[in-house]
């Protein structure tokens, strides 16, 4: 068991998953047909032995609360651990005041009451599979004040836009933190995941609140590079950041490839999610399915190619779904032609004959919309 309080933070203003983010927090967005984005970091924590976890949704927490439940499906033992869903209960006069520091301050009692000496904090919109015990070992051996996880990428011009970039010396000590504006190809991208003592975490939260009413935790961290020993920890293997609709689409399509997916879905560190006891998917004699991920409970009478279908999706006879992401409960009617489309939950498409987007700009169909 790792003696650390797990804190799952919410997305900042640079993360804007258009359309999907209007109805739920990023943590609750459907991913790969049966998962939610929070499942990955929450599974990382529980697989590492972190049994006390606090989840902070930015807004609209209903769907997230319903998905997480008691946390039992993540192997959180209520006798030894606890899953708390915490958020700011006061009304914010402006959305700019709804940030992580404000929420931590309003829930400081629950942070202070936790008996774990360390904090492991990470957001839900970075997806990876890691053992935090290894991170903790490196953190303790380095005697650093804070360890921040990062990924080295040569795709910074097109991906990780708006994320934090770490500048480090030869000892991996962070000298400064700036934003990725897409100007350079090679960057060290901060995954906004930090390991530090709870005492220091509380001190930094209070300092941020005193410094500015608009400060996020990452802002006080950037201010503290000179006075604190902040070290980078290179996360090798698959890392993705879903902070826009384009990246949501691109990464989802990428994970259809078994060779890519096996880097994330590791049998020794499984990704947990809530189970659904619906029946298996039914394929009719007219169904043609290839290169796709199809969840249970679907009814497929048409053609599905290189797509992802969530649970209980219906594709009627004559419909063609190509390069699409169809979220749970959606209905694709007879003769509809969809290409590069993201269809939100419970939407119905049956009066339009064709919807077509591109890799860079997929078409988005609203939740419960009727087209």
C-alpha cells in the first residue's frame, strides 16, 4: 500500500473538449466504448496501492458521481480506503474563479484530516498506465521537494497544445515552466502529475490562494522553481492528452490499433470501470463490421468500418458508419451515411442522409439531438 492521498484534479481552461464537455466534466467523457477518461488515472492509483482518493469535478458532477459510485469496482476497499467526490459548494461569481486552488481551499478540512504523509495529484485528461510506487521510490531517493511526471515528445507542434512544458537541467531539476504554443517539435510535456509531502502541498495551496484569486496549483508551482527542488520523472511508454475534440477523436482512433492499445491496457495493471450486464452485441445477416471496437448491447444491421461503438448503439440496415465514434445509446437510422462523426449519447440520426467531417474537424452531434 502506498502511503499517499490520491487527488484527481480537474482540467484547466486550456482543456476544451468541444461539445462533449458541455454536458459533463472531462473525467466523465466516454472513451473506447466502455470506459470513462477518469478510469485510467483512477486505476493507476488503485493498482499502485493508493486507497484514499479524492476526486474534484469542475462542474456538472452528476454523471461522474453515478459512474464512480462507492469505488468498489476500482478495488477500493471501504474498510481500508475511501473514495471522496469533492467540489466547491459556493457559487463562483465568474468561471475564472472556479479553479483547483479554490476547490482545495473549500475542502481543506478533508485534506488535512487524511493521515497519509504524501500526496499524489494528477488530472484525468492525461491517459497512461504507470506504477506510482516506482515514482515514489525515485522521489524519495532524489530527496526532491516535488517530483513532476513528464513525457518527451517530438509531436509538440500538433499535440499537447496548451500543456505545460518543463525546462530542466542535466540533473532533471525543473528550472522553469512555460506553455506549449506549438512552436517547437521536441518538448518535455508536464503531465500535471505531482508527488510531494502533504505538508508542502497544503503550504503551496495556501500560498497560491494568498498570491492571487485566479491562481491554479500549476501557477504556484511555476513561481516556486527557484526556491524548491522540483525534479522531472520521465514516463516512458504510451501517454496521451485529451484536451480538445480533435485530440479526443485522434487518440480514440489510434487506440483501435491492438499494437497501440496493448501499451495502455496491461494485464498486470488492468484498467477498471463500472460493469454493464447488457446482452452481447447482435449482428444481423446484413451487418458488415471491420477495424472497429464494438461494446456490448449493440444492434448492428448496417456497415461499420474503422469506428468505435459504445454500449447499446443501434445501426440500422443500409446505414454506413465509417471513421466514427458513436457514444452509448445512439441510434443510426436506415440509409444514414456517417464519416468522421462523433455522435453523443442517445442522439438519433435518421432524417439526414449524410454527415461527413475530416480528421482535423470531425462533425459533432449533440447529446440527445435528433437529426
